[in-house]
């Protein structure tokens, strides 16, 4: 298995901060918001009432019912509470879903660049990760013909992620429909990572479950970290066909037993979102996107398409004449801006740098000014060549 580039950069950034350096953190995918007041009050109330005991393995029935209602309301899909298993974070949900479905030697098709956990978990389970490229020439949309060509008799699963980390791409309806047809034709599982589903900047979100033949072969991975700014609460869930949900519950029994009871009561309140915290947060991300992408495109050698979802700016740095690793080194060590070289998300990302704009407008404005000033370093290197 392998680590995460974001966490490595974060560790170095914190080390520099401990030395008194000013660092603007644009490396982690963590909203700079916090849960709404009612969510925090719900957690406190649950604790005060003694809701800190062992509870239902698959999750509180009330929470699972609320998740099902939430998905009907926000994604127009009908799922049963019995098909939902709550986990201690989306990474755990992802890991256990793959554990439940994969055998040694099975092949898993996954997006490259993409979340580094996909190939890492696959390898850890003795399966074989097979990347499909998300290229700028296709606006980072998956290419169904490439995926079709890579399907073999050992292929077991396709992983999709929309909106995508790190590119911010929202998968087009025609692309998802083609992927669904491939999954049905070859009898494949689809692991649909929908953690950023609420953070889109136009149009309606379409879940992979909504396509013909997909309800019985799709697992949705989602949670509370991104859309509800609850990263440290470690709350995720899987929506799965009945036989897979039963397997996930068995995995839970043999691993984490259950998710903390009081956080699940808070999650119910978060899903109801009576204070409209999520729409307000997404509106603010949209404002930041507009500003930050515009300012990044003023940096010599940078080229950035405005993301359709999530909160990442995926910057093509080929025009700088420097490597992404060198760009990120200069930015962190000399300018105090933490960003991630694209190769951390797969080989296809080697000519890119990812910035998170889940930070304040003021921080982003200052970061852009620092990046522009630091660009003198690679402009000089480019001239020297």
C-alpha cells in the first residue's frame, strides 16, 4: 500500500510553521467551515442523554432512514434504509466495500489521476489496479472506449468519482450511461464515490445508481466530511445491494463494531440541514472558485479550467518549463503556499498541481499573490533553458 501526498505535504508544512514560517494551507481537502450550530447542539444533547453506548452495527435505524430520505431528496434515487451501512469515515467505507467484493487477482479499473486510496487499497487486498486516464484533451472525462478495451475476464470492478478529486470534473450523463452499459454487459460491480455530490456548480447531479441495470451492481460511497464540513467526526456510509450490505455488516462486526452513537444523532440533524448550511457553503465555494481560478490563470505558465464540482483547482503547469514537484517545492519552501504535485494522484497527473480552494477569500488572494511572486523562479529557469 502507499501513503497520501496531501498528508506528506501537510506534515512538511506544519514543520515549517513550527519554525515560525507563515504557511497558507491549500493542500488538504478540508472545508474551512464547521458544522451548523444545531448539529453541534444535537451531539451535545445526545451525550448529555447518555447516547454513548454500543449501538446497531449497521448504524442507527433513524440515521439510515434519514440517509435514504436525504438521497431521495437530493439525488432523486430510491434506496432502502436496509441497504445502508454506516462506517467510521468514507475511507473505511471504501476499504470495506472493496474487501467485501474483491478476491486476490481481481482487476479494478480506476481513474488516473484520482484519489490515491483506490489503487492503494486494491493492492493491499491482493487485487490488481488498472488505471484509465482522465486527460485534459477530454476535459478530464473518462473515455468509455479506453475502459472497454481494458476489461478482461479478471475485471471485477469499475471505480467512478464524480465530482472528481483532483480534477473537479462532473461526469457527463452520456459518459456515465456508457459506463453503466459496460458494467451490465460484463457483469461488473461499480463503486461510485459520491463524496462531493452536493458540491457542484450547475446542473443536477446524477448518481450511477440511477441508470438502467445499476441498482443491483452499484455501491455508493458517501459521507459527511465534505458536504457538511464534518471531517474530524469520521462519518461515512455505503449504499449497497442487500447481499453486499449484509457482508458489510459482517465486516463491521469483526472490525469497528459500530460508529459512535452520539455522532450519529448529530448526523441526522446535519442531513436535515434546517439552517441551509450546505447550500451556503457551496455558494461560497463558487465565489472562491471564480476568484482563485482567474488569479491562477494570470500566473506565467499556469493553465486552469474552472472545476465543475468539488473545491480543487487542477493546474496544468507544462507552460512553466519546470516539474510539478519543483513548482510545489518552490511554493512551499520559498513562498509559504502548500500545494500537491499531481503525480500524487497517479502518473497521468504528473504535469499538474492541485490547490484546494476550501480556504478563505483573503487566504486565496494572498496565496495567489505569493504564487505570482514565486513564479519569477521558474520563469528564470525557463529562460535559462
